[in-house]
C-alpha cells in the first residue's frame, strides 16, 4: 500500500484527519505528495493540470503558503482570512505549509490557535518537513504523521550523498542511526565524529590484517563517552552484517570496503559471523546501563577474538 492510499482510504471511510504532518527527505517528494493528497481530499483527478493549478494558486479551495520564502506572520493572517470565507461549492478547504519545523514561535502560536478554533469541519492542513524531530511537540500532537521515507540506512545515505553532497563514508556512518539532516550534520561536525571514524577504520584494518582488535583500538579513545562507544558498536554490527550479505549475495552497505569484506568474509563461516553479531547486540544492551565503558568495551574486543579462535578462525590472540 502506498502512502497516498492512507489518504485515499481515509477519504473513502470519512475518517480524514484535519492535520497531516508530511515528513520526508526530499523537498520535491514532500510537495508532490501534498499536491496529490489535496486532489484526493477535494475529489478531483490527481492530474498534472490540477496539481499545476494548485501550485499557481488557481484552485480557490487550496491555500499554498510560499514554500520558497520564510513563513511569516502575514501569511498566517492571510490563511486565517481565507478560511473564514465560505468554502466554494461546499468543498473542503486545504492549507499547505512547507518547512513547518522552521516557523517562529509567533507563527506557531497563531497556527495552534487556528487549529484549535477551525472555521469549518471541512478544513484540512498538510504541513511539510524534512526534520520531524524539530517540529514543535504541540503541533505533532495535533497531527497524523506520514513518513514518506522508511528511514532505511541505504536510502538516507544516498540522500546525504546525492542531495547534501556528503562524502560517501561520512554519509554512511551518519546514516547508521541518524534519521534527519540536522542529526547527520551535528554528528559529522562534532569532535566525536573523527574519533568514531578513526576507530571504525582501525577496526576494519585489524580484521583485514588479522591483528588484535584490542591493541588496534586502544589508542582511539572511543570509550570516553558512552554515546560514542554505542555508535561504534552499531558500525561494527553493520559491518559484520555486510559479511553475511557478501556470503549470501546480497547488496552491501559499506561498498567502499568491498575488497576488505571479500577477504574478511573468507576467514569465517556464517555461524561465526552470526555469533559476532549476537555478541555485539548483547554488549550493546549492557553498555546502555554499565558505567565502566573501558572494561565492557575491551571485554567485547577480547571476546570477538576468542570466538574466532574457538571456531577455528585465524588466531589473533
């Protein structure tokens, strides 16, 4: 079922929400979805002609705030005036607001007041954002959220690479458990990022050369902060999953390390790799609460080496 089917089915069952928060990475995808949703709500064909009429402000039942400019108080006041008028032909009236996460507190308060005192039960709002986490909770609580992206790592990393011009490795590292552009930017511009990337590269080098993991990573100082250690474990996890993917003929996530993955995957059986993954997942649960990061992190590296020995892999320790 497509995301537009959510609107279509709600329309058919007379269960439309009065406010939809449309969350997605791509500016054009968000706007395209809003235009199609508006056509569905208005019971008009979702055609290029009707979508263009909305964009040009020629559909009298849709108020499209200028998504190329800052959303000003004056626009909010215009919205209130427009929706105080009688709906043409008793049809629904729709407002579309882009970049809802960037509006000022003054505009947000006016919008909330407008939502609390609607001029008609046939008033519907489509508010758009690339960063749902930055939208005011009071607005989110009044909205039904539709995520246009499934927040899968490959899609987010491609967005960061192609549209935000992130270097590929930075994009992939930032995509592991970050799901907004703000979060990704904050990570790669933080002092912690360099330590995380350095430790990850040391980890891959140690695996490739059959070096002792503990010795290879001890100088990276990754355990000073718990969040950094947990993030690095997520990277370890994805890398081991890539080893499984390679053995199974599935597309890799860290494609830039294809040669290393080919070599490392030859060291281990599927059972061994699954044990590595299980061990990292178990250690992540402990590190969430455990205060002695050095002890637990070092124990993980030692245990990874022990499994390699016990299961007949190359003896590193």
